[in-house]
């Protein structure tokens, strides 16, 4: 029959992960978090690019549609 101290050590080894395993797990979790954040940043960059394009199109259309001559008193150009 094994001594109680031997049994406790064996159980502790099975339950408690090694420090290197803990660190590896933390690193893996950080990598997953970074991947999620990088994906979100790419999505935000794409949305910003789409908005920039839409604003440029709107600005160029408003420049084409506006008459640079001032209106006279009657409201006609």
C-alpha cells in the first residue's frame, strides 16, 4: 500500500499543471485574443475606406452640381 505522501504527490502532479504549461496556455490565449483584435481592426479599416470613398464621391458630385457664380437678387443665376 503506497504511503499517503506518495499518493498526495502523485495527485498533485496530475492536477497542478507545470508552470511551462500554464505559460504556454496564457500565450495561446493572448494569441487568440490578438487574432480577434486584428480581425476587428481590419474590419474597421475596411469600413473607414468605404466611408472615405463615399465621402469623396459625394464631394465630387456636389462640386459638379454647384454653380460657382453667385445668385442674383431674384434667386436666379
